[in-house]
C-alpha cells in the first residue's frame, strides 16, 4: 500500500508517519509493550515534540 498522507498515532505500538513528499517518509514509533508505554509516556510525547520542532510542524 502506498502511503500518501501523514498519520499521527498514539498508544502502545503506534507508529506516526510523516510524509514530506513522494520520496520522503519518516516514522516516529512508540514502544509496543503496554506497561513500558505507560511507564515511558513522557518520553514518547517528548520524542514527537522534538520531531515536530525539528521539522517545523
């Protein structure tokens, strides 16, 4: 399946995908284990914040 749009995912195992053109897609993934996700939620949020800031989103 071809990915043509940005997808923002939340929750354990979620993978956000950011489309920057036909050839450039970047992913920011969350941990898959629910207990780890709950324990590391601030880290998951901060990783996305940093990604947004670095890419002017």
